[in-house]
């Protein structure tokens, strides 16, 4: 085993080193990371959740690389302000505002139609939008809001944009990247209890269940779509100091303080997966700090990840998104 692999393994074992800025700093040094420098001036990227935190940091880096960037936000004022700031910071004027609440499936359908009408080719679709809600809320379709916005919305948007993502011209495959969370390591894969009831609702657990489902679906998309056409990757950013963490987990933020990653550090692997060649060489992987990682750390979550639950999760998403079997690729 190479010495940098030994170091990485030692860093990965205790969460406190792996997920904090310590992990980022050590790995970037021992693996000799180069700054992401790919020319993206001929690539079109759709990014959800670009107005703050990791999404905002990723948007600035992608814009700086020259990408044609669609900024998908819920609030017109904030999203347009973000666009103006990015243009001023990077000089890239090829940035576009698209509005949708990813938890509103009707809005997601409209967003997909808008994007498909604007461009015939999407090189990268990044599912980054997400929030941890302390109180249980419901989407316009009556679905628990975390599941609606972080599982079903991305699933529907992916399905509707597959024609734009697929490569039929011999070029590099399209890329779909999902920002998950290390919190999913503590969550079993569940279908029947994916949407927590009001009486049992705990925001952090609901968030973790949704993030577990995201990672599983990422693998299932990869199993169904030819990697020469589209590749699928999910990742977690470690623990970072973002407005979402400040609002949702103030005690955690106060305790961890200086050890939290900056949004730019947390966004590094996301931008790397969007821009650099390694992401096109595999599909269905889960990443942290530019390396693939296992999706299970605990025996209980591994036992929960059965073929039957996977099948039922996929079928549930198809049904709740009101998709026909012909709208999604069959199992290969």
C-alpha cells in the first residue's frame, strides 16, 4: 500500500479527522492536489442551491472556469443577486437564473421543460439544494418536505433531463452529481419509513434518511444508464461552516468551530467531479476528498440495504413523481 493510502486510511477511521478541515488539509497535501483548472468554456452546468454555502462556493468556482451556468434557486431576488455577484467576481456573463422549489414536483417539471427548451445539451447536472428542517413540513403535493426536495425533486429532474445529458456524438458522458451528507452513514435504507410522521419527526434523522436514499438512487441510476452516455456520482462534503449549519445545528457549530471546513473546501470535490476527467471514468461512486468511499460504515445500515428495498425505493420514486416506466431507463 502506498504511503498516501496509509495516511488516508488513518485519517478516514476517526470521523473527527476525516470530516473536518483536518481531513481536507492532510489529504490535499499527501495526494498532491492540483487546483481545479479545467477549461469549462464549452460546458453547460445546471446547479441547484447556488445562493449560499457550498453551492455558492461551487458556483463561483465553476463560473471562474468559464462554464455556462444555470443557477437554480427558489427566490428570484437572491438568485439574481448571486448572479450579479458571480459575474462581477469572475467576469463570466454566461450565467442564467432559473427558478424552482425542488420540493414542488410541478415546479420541477416546469424547470425541466425550461432548461430543455433553452439548451439541447447539459454536460453536468448538480443536485446541491437541501436543508435540514427542524419542523415537519409538507410539499404542495403533500409529501414530507425533506424527502420531496432532496429525493423526489432530484429524481424527477434527472429523469426529465436525461435526453440532454446523454451523449450520442461520441463526446464525454454527461455527469450527474448529488451532494449528500456524511450523516447518511447513521441511517438505514428505508422505504416505508422514509417520510417520518409528525409525531416521530426529528429533523436530523429525516435528513439522514433522505441522504441515504440519495446515495442509493445514485447507484441505481448508474446501474441503469450506460456510462458512455451519463455517469452518476454522489459525495459528502465533510463538516463545513455554512449558513445552513449555523441555522440548523447551532450547538454543533459552536462546539466544532475552528475544525469546520470552509464552504470552498467543502465544494472542492464537487467542482473536481464536475470539471476533471476522473469523474467520467466510473459511475455510481460515493466520494469524499477526491477519493471514492464506501457507502456503509455500520453493519446495521449494510443489512438494511437489500435488493428488495432498493427496488421498492425506485418504484416509489417513479410512482410519487408520476413517471411512466418509459420515462426512466430499465434495469440492465
